[in-house]
């Protein structure tokens, strides 16, 4: 008998070329210039913030926490995502063991309710209809909008004021129609959607971290 020999053929390993040398090209410079300009715009937006207004917002949200009132948050598009993120950071991120949690609720997350109202009534009512079901006098409504002119935001704020809620507008573009409607506006003049939306997410983190820091400091002072 003859035994056949088997040979395993392995594929050749390709040689790995050295990485090319890094050269600054015109395309790199375009990105560098664009990034520098964007950062400058964002810095200008941050410089417009009034710490006293932020303090008012923080104090009122903390009052709502201690009173068991609800903080509702609304927005469209990118601002809808920020509203959801904001809710998470207030309800969970700012929580302190042994203290009441912030009852934060984003009205951008219930897709069934939003689509039902948008289909059966109109899109301008997607937030006001939810407030009609959930909101009580003394609650807080935070409206996040770049333009300040979204019809469903304006309608929700008008309804909220009739119901007795304290209303806040986080607004770009100089404020739009919303600025005159809310009890407290935090407005910047930028008309760059990206920078305004960046700012609103920064405000979420500033507010939630500040509230947690203040709660921790207060608890420490009471135990010493």
C-alpha cells in the first residue's frame, strides 16, 4: 500500500509597509481652520451665559425635588435627544442616597403618544397633550430649542403657564418668540445650530453636576 502525503499549504503573509510620513496638507489645514473657528464660536456662546440665571434654574429645580414636583423637559430633533439625556442626568446622575430624587420626565420619549397625537390631532400638540395628562400646578417645564419658534414648544409653554407650571427656555438665535413667554430664559445669540445644541447639553451637565455637588456639600455640613 502507498500512503498519500498531505501537505498543508499556508497563505503567504504579506509584508507590512511602514506607515507613511505625516505631512501637513491643504486638507489638514482646512480642518484645522474649521475646528479653530468652531471652538471660537462655542467659546463665545459659553461667554454669554449669566451665572445668576443658571443659579435661579438650579434653585427652582432643587425646590421641585424637595417638594416632590415634576420637571418636564421638551425639545425637537437634536433637542429632543438632549431632553432625554437631561432627564437621565437629573433623575439618576444628580441623585444622592438619603435625599429625594428629582422627578424628571422627558416628553420626547413616548413614541406611541407622540405619533397618536401627531396623527389624530396635530403635531403642534404633541407636548401640550402630554402635559394635560401629567402636569400639576407647581411643576417645572424646561423647553429646549435653538430657534425659540417651534410651534409645539410655544403651545406647550402656553399650556404650562395656564396650568400653573414654572417655565424655562433654553434658547439660541436671540430667543425667538419663546423668550417673552417663559418665566426664565437662558438665551444666547448664536445662530449656529451645532453650537447652540452643544451649549444645551453642557447646561444639562452643569446643572445636574451642580445639584449633586450642592446636595453632597449640604449633607456633609449637616453631619459635621
